[in-house]
């Protein structure tokens, strides 16, 4: 009986309301319908059928409500007033996504390649033994460089370039390397180097270092093993039979060392002569030996793993020599052969730039590319091939589809012992005309192997040459001290067998007017400081508005912030024995910079004769004379003193590089146009 009663109660509950909840709360606005007591049988039958699911519910006349079951939702979703807006929104979303994808692809295709870190700003070359002494031994060191990174950053420098610091006997001053994987104790320890790399990167800077693959010191273990014919090291250097009697050597041929006299030296241990392009303590490696090439690549990997961002490969044109060992041709054919002892007295067709040399340099590039895959970690490669003609130097850029150096270092401005508008123009256009299309130029006005600018040309040219450096297209390169106008020291005598001519531009950095110019607290420094350090130093020039240092900082800041300078066209206007005038401009920017540099005596210049439509006055953006900055100048008569330079700003839409008359006088490395609406660069000008 109890079981029957339970069944009746269950049927009664199922009959009530005859509605399925499905877990949703009904709209409170819908009144619950009271079942008709007069039709119990019909209700019972309907409930039974609902429970069995044999008949679908009829939702006709029901209005949409919150929490409706899916059966009700499906009834409304197919109606046109709901379906059409939904489809419109869907296709609008699809179209928007496609437009965004197409716009992204178009921007990528049309945008020029972003400048890499070695293109963005100046490089600052440091001779470490002369920059800053941190341990009071009279020699600059790696810790000293780290202590002065704030100063380097204040120059708006992007890259620090440190010359050779490898363990060395210091023959030829920095190139006699005994161990390529050790820091010379004069400069510190490997830990000091690692700390310096970390500090440089923390400042947002990059580091490149010198690398001299052509030769080693005669104290290098490779050479010691080679002279004893130890296994594979037997042919690591260039050996050849020669005659040696009574202390006199008859070399295999007439090849000469860069420093004069025969480039062959007799070794009593091996009883043969070895070849050296430089000093006898610097034997040349045999790069025709694949093992030697692999050894050099392993050294590159060692320093790249340490975090170095690039290398300057020095003396690369000497990597290979002709295998036939024939005599080189005399410049003066009437000269008695036995009197030919100076390097300049021969044509060096068999000892420089041999077939296969560029292949070796490209293999260095390939090794560095293995470490350039991470974003922002591209490894820079520069080459130094001095005393070459410009057309041969630019060959180190590589071929259109075979990359070599990012750029060969351009030191041709450092070779100017006298300066004029014509000579400066010749250097500029010779490089730009010979440089392969799409490659990046660079410029330097000083270096460790050349006389300093002030000693070569005069103090009055410091500012105008720095202005030239920062207004030309490409990467400016500054040798330490050039930003304050340091000069050579006077000739000195050293106990060490150095070429003293290369020492004069390597005097200690002049930081302040304290003892040793703030370079060292030692009682004696390895080289004397220049006698002018009381007035020519960083601390004094920091507080002088018109100082060379202040102008250098203004120029580097302008270069960093102006697309006209770091991406724009260079258009030559005019030059003569006194001045050179050129513009910097960029499509999409309705203004140009007119750069006027005077290298001769005082002169009066009429710019209106050079540029049509030029207004009567233009604004001076920057001047070597700080008092003129921001003022207006009469374009029909600009008076320039000797060594004076101006950067003039002129608003115009008539850009010179678009004009037929200037088409052959304008250059650009990577063409780009600027959109002021989107604030982007693009290539489809």
C-alpha cells in the first residue's frame, strides 16, 4: 500500500504545472498557469507524454526571456531580425581582421630596414692604456674604462671600441699577441673584462674590440711549436729555406717589412727563414693552412661567448701572400736592388690583397653570423685596410649577395695634413661614389695610428671637423680625446722598442687639471700628459658653453634626434678652396639642413646663388660659435671665419634630390620617406 501511495504522489507531482525547469529560473513576469481541474485526464495524459519525450513542446506565442532553455533560444535565433545583424557583425569582424593583416604586411613590405645599433650613433675608440688608470700603476686599464662609462654615455655614444688588450709583448705597441684568449696583466684580468662587458650592456651600449688575425708574437706557443716542427703546428707559419752564413741572411726574395728591410728572418732552431710583414717579433700566420683558419675562428667564438658585440679586423689585406715567392717590382726600376730597403720602394702585388683573401674574411663573417640570430644581438664586423685606395677599400663591403664587413673603416679624413673645401669634398664624394649601393658609410677624423687633429691641422679646426663628422651620412667614429681637442705630445724617448711616431697620439686622456690630468694617481705615467691639460680637459669644458665638448654633445644629440641626419639624403651644393656646402633632407619632411663649413680663410658666402627660392634669412640650428645658435642669418651674405661651421634650418617642400640639376650630386644609403600622419618611415616614395 505504501508503494502504491508513493507512485500516486509521484504522478501527482509530475502533473502539476506540466512544465520542465531544466535548471533555469523562469521570468517572474510570466504568471504560473493554474491547471484546469476539469481536465485531469487530459493533463495526466499530457504529462505522461512529456515525461516519455514522445512529443516536442509547443513554444508558439512564448516571448524571449532571460535564462530561456536552448529549445526556446533556437526558435528565435533563426528569425531574420536576429540572424541578419549577427551575420553582419561576423563578417565585419572577419573583414577587420583581414584589413589589419593586410595593413601589417604592407607596412612590413614598405618600411625600410631599421637602423642597427652600429648605425644609430657614434662609435668611441679607446686606447685602453691611455684612458684611465684605476690601480695607480701609471697604465690605463679595463676598470678605468668602466669607471668612465657615465662620461661616455653623456657623449650620446652608442658603441665603445677598445683597441687590443690581449696578452702581448707590446711589440709594435699593441699587435704582438702572445695569447688571444688572455687579457694582458697591464689591463687587468678576465674577470675585469667580463665586468666591463656587463657594465657596458647595462648602460645600453655595445662593445667592439680589435682583432689582429694576420700574425702573432714570436713568444706565442704556436710559434714555439712550429719552429720545433711539432706535429700539425709545423706549417702554422710561413717558412722557407734561405742561406745564412757568418751572421748574414740571404732571403728567398726581395719582399720587405712594413717597417723596412727584409721581411724574412732566420730562425736558428728550425734552420729556416720565417716571413713577417711587420716586426721580426711578429711572424705571419699561414692562412693557406685550414687548421690556422679554424684556430682563428675558435678565438672569435671565445670572445663572442664572452658577450663581445663585434670586431674590428686589423691588417686583413696582409692575410695571404703569393705562393710563387717571386720578387716584387721596384717603384724606381733604375734603383740598385740591394739599396731597396724601404716599404714604399716596392709595389706590393704579391704580399697584399691576394686572391682568396676576401674568402677568408667572409668566413669570419659567417662565424659571427652564428651568434647574430638573437633579436638585438647582431654582431658587427669592421675591417681596417689602411694605405689602400678607396676603390680597393670598399671591396671589403662584400658582394651584393655575399656579405663581408658591415663597413671597412674610412680613415681618409685622417690622412689630410692640410685641409680645404676641395680636399674635404674629394674625400666625401670619392667614398660615396665608390661605396656599393645600399651599404652604410662611416667617417673618422683621428685614430691611434695617425696624428691628432689639432696637431695635424690646428686647434681652429676641432669644432668644424666634428660638425663635418656628425652631419655626413653614416656612422661617426671618434678617437678618445678628439671631443675636447687633445693634441699630440712632443717626441719622447722610451726604453721599449716602439715606433715613437705612433706614440704621440696616445697620450693619457685629460680629465681635469689635477696631477697627471686626472688620468692616474701614480707618481709616473707610462706616457707623459700633454702640457696643455690645465685648459684642455673634460672638467673645464663641461662648464664652458662654447667649448669643444659642449658642441660635440650638441652635435651627437642632434644626430640622434633628427631623421634628416641619420636617414636623409646628402646633396652637395658647392665647394672651393675655402668652404664646402651641402644639404641633408628627407622625403616627407618639409625642411632641410644646409651645412656650411669653412676650412679656409675668412670668406663671404651667398647661399641664394646656390639654392633657388631661399628666403632672405634662415635660422641657425647649430654653430661652432655658440653665440650664434638660434639666431637668424642673411642668406645673401654669410660671413664665415676660418674653421667656422653652421647648420642652417630652412622650411621648404622643394627638395634638391628631386631636381634634375642635383640628381648626380645627391647620395643616400638606405632610401626612406617619412609620413607625418602615421609617424612612420616607408620606402615607396
